[in-house]
C-alpha cells in the first residue's frame, strides 16, 4: 500500500479515498492496496478516454458521426469500475461506457462506427466479455440478471476457484433507475442471490430531469428494499470506485449476492451532442463540479505527493495525441452507411414484405438523388 495516506474520512455515507485536492484518505470498509505506479496507470486511462471523448465530439460537429454521448466528468467511475473486473467477468454497458470499453480492450473506432451507423457495435461481446451498447434505457440490467442466472446454473460462482468464479457488472444511470426493467432486475437479483453488481452512475441529470424529481432518498438506499446491499461512492474518485467495485465483485463471485453501487458524479457535457443544457441547467452548477474533476485530483496526488515530474505527464499527453490521430483518421476512413442498410440485421431471414419495402425504398432514394 502507498505510504501517503491520511487516517481520516470526510463523509460517512460517501466512500472516498482521494480528495479533490489530491490527498489519500482511508475508509475502514474499503482499504486499497495500490502502488503509485498503479495509480499513474489509472491516470493514463483517465486522460486517454477523455481524449477519445473530445475527439468524438469534434467529429460529430464536423458531420462524421450522427450522435455522440459524452462521458466528460464520469471517467473515474468508469475506469475505476472497469479496472476492477477480472478477465472472465462479464459487463453490460449502456451507450456511454466508453471508459469501460477501453478497459475491456475495445478499439474506440468500433464505438464510433456505431454512432456513425456503419456497424451494430463492431465487436464480439464474447471476445471482450463486454456486451454491446444498449440504447433502450435500463434493458441491459435484465440482460445482466439473466446472464448471472446462467453463471449460477453453470456452477461458476462460490466454488473458491478464482479462475472459475464469475461476477457480472451492469451499468446504468440515475434516469434508468426509474425504469421498470431496472427494478425487475433488482427483484430477480435479490430473490436469486445472483452474482451481479449494479453500478449506477448518478450524474445528477436524466437528460433534463434532475435526480431530485426521481427519488426522495439516495439511490443506493433502494437496494435494501430488494434484499441486498447498497453503497454510495465518490464517482469522481477513481481509487474509491476501484476499491468499492472490486469488493462488490468479490462478494458476487463468492456467492454473497448482488450489490448496488451509486457512483455520485456529474455529467459535465450535454446528455448527447443533440442536447442543450442551457435550457435546464445553471452554469454555476457546472463550475462547482469542475473543482471535483476526476483527472485533476489524480494529477495533484502524483505531482504533490508521489513526486512524478513533468516527463511522465508529457509522455501521457503524447500518447493521447497519437490516440486522437488514430480516432480522427480511422473515423474518416469508415464507410458511409447505405440507406438500405437499415433493413439489414432486422430478421435472420428477410420476409417477402420487408424485401419489397427495401426495394421500394432503394428506388425512392435513387429517384431523389438523381
């Protein structure tokens, strides 16, 4: 464990291991044995996924993507939880888990292809143990619960074999917590004592609706009603997210049941590139959360406490520039989707009626384009 630790904890209901000022703190229930080099690796992850996000937004503005869902401000929640996964664990994302995709080895270009309309996700979920992005709000929590049932029936939980015991990690947002699918997944997980961890990124806004209109209690407290544990973690603290998720996943693998983690964070950018936050959010609110930036607190720790000098940060920045070029050039090289491609991959065998509609649509597009 790093020697740079203060024996103090700021808030009893919020697990925090790294303050916004970059000071390590202890939590009695979530000790984290981690070296400064390992923390620097997390810093690299945070910087690179933010750069992917920045480039994707620029590409959308340039007309190269149809849409993009930004993760700005939520990098720590995604990298911390993503790095807590073991290789054989399974993760179920929404449409914003670009940081978790990075942790699972998914090339960001495959994500951009989805938002460009040239693929259905672009990667094999079995190869990465990372399911395809789910646009239907909350549906992936039921997928995760079903997968966890399969884990139980395969005897891959509670065996004591770390190479066999498997956990499932399901991501969703505070807005999705109001969906029936999420609550049904909670029912199944609690009743079946399933090896699933529900990771809610509470970024305070369900598009234009604040979380205060959705729940009169903190979201993590809902878990008790379904018979399992809930915990709230500082979602801008990558170390706390790592420690809390790692412990919850260990519990799941050891047949100790599900956990609901509420990562208390903030969506710094609009919901998607089609959203305008000026219509519903105060600028002062954003400025307040900038002081809790997940990257800056790790940089402060590495600089002031761990003694990392400018050469390390320059190396990460150079890597970020190279990644940005990979994203830009790769995205522009992606093929444009053809109009008739919307009919593909709908049914295993295309019906005569659908084939006729496709033919008529192709003729229509040809006449309009002529």
